[in-house]
């Protein structure tokens, strides 16, 4: 159902972007360009081969915006419903602990969940759009109509972690503007937390002891990744003349924080990614691969998967027989699901990187960055996307599609297919390491 619905959305977007009315200049977009941008929009990635603000007409930009909204809202709604189904909870308090036998959601439950998600998305995007529009109009002299359009476009793109922008340099010109940078960062983080987590935090933010395992892992790992990312960006890029070097002390901190937020699959760049130091590119690869929260608009293997594996590693190092998170025990089935999602994600990235190396002449750092960005539906690029040959661009299309629906369908499928076993075979330990 998920794969079919997203494939249908990509097909419709491709058909609309192939129309002559979709391009600003004469003629029409070729099929690969239309397919690439429709997939990037529906999968809320943000990778582009042409400049969104100049190549596409108003109609084409509206199609891209509609694809972003449909893709982000669709994956968030489906992920939230699957989280509820897997956890056997009909309220919006999805648990990470999956049960073997599940109950089907009734029509009334589905309508209630979808309505709450839609209302929250529209309200959040409206608030972000108003703040951005006011800043564009009052701070940069744009007309109110142009400011409103830019505000709405960037609000939808940011909240859905899409990363599409109307400027060729994305957010580089706003690197020192806290109103633009922090507003977009807030939209990215909230949209990427996951709706079950957001709703639980709204109800119980004063009582962290009552938080579910899902919320605990998501909040803790997200905060740690943002802190580590900001500090590493400051350390690695502070003296780089192509990135943070020319900026003042306060602006460096703002720019480093924004740059650490964007690999959560947002895709906006406030610095020249092509000028990053090799260690910064590697850190960004890791942050992109991890991604954001489950049942949200972010991609990657999800911070819950990464966080749960970290708890498994910690328990193993301490010699604990059980994995405990917040005085709750995580079942072995959940641990295996997290391991399966992470390893299959690594496998997909490894195979795709090998293929991209064979198809292009770019460096390994650039190819790996592009591959991870597509799989994790991030949209950041070192600037090579438009120069890739057609087979490599088609490979990125497949990666964006797999990366968008893969982790959700795999995790849900593993949880829902789990069944009790009435016998067990004799144990035999093997040598590890």
C-alpha cells in the first residue's frame, strides 16, 4: 500500500512536470528531469538537477510544493498509523515495544489520527510561514505577495524536511540571520521528531519520567546529535575560508548549529557543502544516515533505531542480560528489528556507492555523500548532482524511493509478521570477534 501510493504520486508529479507549462523557459522538461524532481519532492528529499526558482514556472513550483506536502503528510500519517497498529494502542501514545498480536484500527480511529496529524501540520506550517514572510518583507524589502509566497514555500519545505528552496544558494545568504535560520531549524526539528513524540511531549513535557521509550530515545538522541554536530562543525570548519572562516564568533555558532540541523534530512544548506573539510563530510554522512524521528517527515534509519542499538551496545558492554530504557525492558524482537533496519540500510548505501563509483569520475567522498543524501532523503549535495550521467541520476531516483518507504515498511513488516514459536532448538554458542 505504501509503495503503491508513493509510486502513484511520483507518476502524477512526473506527468505534471513534463507539461510545457511547468517550465519557465521554452519547451518542456525531459522525462528524467521531471522524474528526478517529482521523486525528490514526493520523497521529501530536496536533491535537484536544475534550479527550482528559475527553471520551473509558477505552475511547476506549485506541483513541486504539492508533491512535498503530499509526500510529507502521507508518510507521516501512514507511519503514525503503523506505529499505533504495531503498538496495539488506539491513542496517540505510540510505543517502541511491539507486540506479536495486533489489533486493526477502526475507521473512527483512523479518521481521528489523520485529522489530528493534518491539523497539526497545517497549523505548524502556517506559523512558520507567517514568521518567514514577515522577515522577508520587513528585513529584505520583498513585496508582501513575494514574501508570503517565499514564506509558504519554505515553511512547507522545512516542516516536511524536504530542503527545496527558491534561491540557487539555498540559505547561504541568510547564514547570519537568526530569524530565518532558527525558524527553519525549529520547523525541521519539530517535523522530524515524529508525531507520536510531539503529541506526547505536548501532553507530558513536565513529567519526563512518564515518557514512553520512543519519546525518551528520540529526545535524548536528537539532543546529543545536535550538540555533537554543532561542536564538530565549529571545530572542523572554524578556520575554513570557504565556510565558517569569514564569519564572526556569534554567527559561527549560529551557522554551525544550522548546519548540524540540516543533515536531519532537511536538505537546506547555509554553507557551501562543496567546501567542507573531509572530516565534516564524514560527520554529515553519519548524521544523514541516522536521520530523524520515527513517524515523522524525516528520513534515514531513524534516531530510534540508532539509539536503541546504542542501548544494546551499552548493555552488552556492561554484561547486562536485558536492555533497559527508562526503567523499561526492550524485548529482543525490537532489538533484532533495529539491527535489521540498520544493516540493510548500510547494505543499500554500500551497493549504491559501488555502482556510483563505476558510473562516475567523482571522488569517493563526493559519491558517498550523494548516495547517503539520496538514501536518507536529505537533499544536501557537494554540487555534483546536475553533472551526474543519466544512469547515476536514475540510481539516485531509486535510492530516494527506497530510502523514503524502505525503513517504514521494513520495520512495520518485521513487527507485524512476528509470531509466537511453540518450540525452541538446543542452544550452541559460537565465537564472535
